[in-house]
C-alpha cells in the first residue's frame, strides 16, 4: 500500500467504500427469509434495520457479481471451540484490509488520523447490534472505563497497543457517533490492531454486558442466573466477542450463533441488522445460514473431497491435493489452490539464548548460521515435498508485499556446499569422527537436536531432508517431537538448542505494518525468547539483549515506531529485513506454498486464486464471505 504520511490519512475504501452523505442509496429489497418476521412486526423493514449510510459493496472477489439471497453453507470443524472461526472468516472490523492489502473503514463510517497520535472514529448513524439495540459510542465508553480499566476484568490494565511509553490514551466521547483516542506521541500500532484476524476490540455490547457487570447489576443477582464465585468470572466467561460461543451476546458479524455449545452441529443465522448492502439494494449476507459440523480432523479431507463441505480450507494441506482432485470427479467440488501466507512454511530457529554454553556460542556465530542455511538445497526440498509449487526463500516477507526486495529472500539461501564447508572449517569445526560428523571444540559430536511440535506430514518430510543436507557438511540432525506445552517450555527456558516451527506471520506488510515480529520483542520469538520476555515484562523477567547484531534491530524498530514519515518507516523496514537476511537469525525454507480450498459447485463469488493467511484478512475474510451466494 502506497500512502503519504499519516497526517493526510482519511481512508474511504475503494472497494466497498462507504456511501457519502450526498449519495442516494439504492431502493432496498427485503430479504425473503425475513419477510414473515417483518410482516408480523417482529422485525422492522430492511430500510429501518440498516445504517443510514451502510457500506455498499460494488466489487466481488469471485467475479460472479451481485448474488441472491437464500441457502445454507456447510463447513467442517474439529471442536466446539472452532466457533471462533466465524469471527475470523467473516472479518467484520472497525477497519479492514481488502484483497490488495489496503485499509478501509468497515464498521466505521470513516476515521481520521492526525500526526500519527490522534485518531477520530466516526460510527454509522443508525447502526444496530444483531438484537436491534443501537450501536453507539456508549459501547466504546463501557469497554474503556468498565472493562479495560477495571482491575477485576483487566488486572494488567489496557492492552499494550493502547499504551505509548506506558501511557494510556485520552479517550474523548464527542457525541454518540464520534470518539477520539489521542496520545502525546505517535501510536503506530493502533490502526493495525483494529484490522487483525483477532483484533483488539475497542467496544462491547454495553446494554447486554451491563447485566453481568458488578458496577451495574448486584453480584447476587448475577450469581442467581449464572454459575460462578464472582461476577467478574461470569462476565469474562460470557464476554465472547472473539470466541463467538455465547448465543445471548449480540454481535455485528453477518451471522449470529444460535446453537448453545457444546454441540456437534452449530447453526449461525443471518444477522438482520448487518451493515453491508450491495448496489442492488440487497442486504448482506446473501446466505441465510452457515452450518459448522464437527468431525475428526483426520477425516475432514475425505469428507471435504466427498462433498460434505461447501467451503473448506482448514485441516487441508498439499498432502491431500491429489485425493481431493480425484474425489472432485465424483462429488463435483472445485479444488482451488490459493497462495498460503507465511514468511516460511517451516523455519529453523537457532536458540541464541540456549543454556548450553558451547551451543549458545556456536548459534551466536553468524558463520555457523550462514553455513547451515547454505547447506539446504531448497530447490530439491520444494520439488520433493511441495510438488515444485512453492518458492525457495529465507524466513522473510513475500513478493506480494510492496516492501519486498529479492535479496531478502535469497541472501545466504543459495545451495553452496563449498561455502558452507569453508565457514564451518573457519569456525574451528574442522575435526570429524569416524562417521564424518564434525566435532565441537570440547570433542562432542556436532549433533543438533531440533525440537518441534508439528504433526504435519510436510514438516516431517522437510526435517528429514534438511537432516540429509546437513549430513553432507558434517552436521548431524536429530528431531525431537514435543507436545505444544513442552515445546514452548523448552524453547523459552533455553533447554532447546534449536526449534522448528512455522515462519513469521507478517508475510505481506505495508510501510505502516509493525515490524516488531522481526526483532527480539516477544517471548514467542523462538530464536531469542529470553530477550523477548525481557521486553514484554518491561525488564522484570528474561534477560536484556546482549548480542549487538540482534540489539540493533530494536533501534531500527524504534525508528519505525517514532516516525510518521513513510520514507523513514520504509527505511526502518529495509534495515530490519536486510539484517534478518544477512544475519540469518532464523533459517527459512520455502514460502508461497499452495493451500487447497474446496468449493461446492453451488457456491458463487469465491475467487479461483486467492491469498490464504491468518493476517492480514482472516483466511477467507479478505474476500468478504457475506458476498458468497448459493445458486440453487
């Protein structure tokens, strides 16, 4: 996304732009499945349900144009907790990305940013929750005062995205449609936090949650209706904005949960107050109901191939592609291959904070990390595991990003055994045992135990091949599968000397996307967990970064965080990505692999080619599933 400085930003989406006050709305057409409720008086007519200026969708990702109402969409999930996927997939946010990775107002009518530190949000007049109650700035005030700053509900206070140098914003309720957040210094994370797959929700349905809040309802009354020892426990359990597991909680999403968990079948019915319409005057979503059917994860590929899912990507991988294509001949489903959004399908993370002193010293030697990277034949790996459909690459951003430079992907990532051997000899690993494995200075075998928690067949195949590649330069690899909990504990404690995990998720950033994932800022950074913990805990836990090449990343990040100038931010991104490629803080393999997407013949407006990623866009979210429709 190319933009000038944030002070000039007043974003009105190009795709699905909000109608301006002077724009006449199309004549509204009532949704057939809601007509009886309208006639009985149970629902107002459609022109009274939508905002005065709804979001008008004029372009459709699949190219099938405006659709028609009706039908149901079946999807497969593996557990009741997957109801949260409806929050992810439907991607209804204050601000959203489109399929070109540009930001647009969605729930908001508009927003304005001044000096990167003052954010004015404008709601749509007449917008309502799914139960028909007005959606206003009272819902924002309630969240800020009674949730984010309530010690019973938020013991640590407001989320980090709402703090600048540890200071919270000034929150001004200007009127029932306008709210302003402002800080003394720029807050570069604020807008981005609203467009995520799992966003920082700034609002709650106050009219509903006040009935569960000790400030507004006596605790004894709350505990008469709900099990719990305190009102706060009940509140937190019922406050399911992201989890989408509470049938009583109003929503702004296109479909509303109607099935009480747990269940084997969850029905999501259309939200009669949803804020988007098409240019023909039809209220979205087109589809009446979305059904989530629970099945064993291992059976989902077979069920999808046989036509038991109308739209499915979760639990499908390239290992299933051949079967899905064959099954499609009988079931009639379409099998698309979207590009998977990850900086690396599998990456190796040398633990720079390893407890073993000798291994820590080696892992911190850039020559060692470069040698391990040069010893991987990524072209062979791509052909052997991914049918040649992926792209050999470092653990770095993808070509879809406007920030991409080829050297980010290729630096120290070409297959060069001669150079790898030279670097290993130069370090001093020039002695070998009878098996040809190099010896560490203390005489131990140079055997790297790579710990992982993946059950994916492709990941196991990747590691096996990488082990064969490293053997050619005298490095022995052993893999050690762990439970997810054990994996995290051993990585964070420094017991693991190297881990294998998915690559960075910030695969298609813009100049205004935070680059903090590429710096030691989070405990989840597997190559520098202790340094990340130190930052996250504000120095209370972990250890301060003591490796200059890694610490420098924090300086670059600070430059990005404190500037509103696009050129300065672009330079900071370049410095961070260049350093990551040159220093090989993590070892990438391939990215851009293909994600099978099964689509039933009756489902329209699903693009044949797409980008499938957690962020930005929530997998299907970039393509607005409320515009998918059923051809009967």
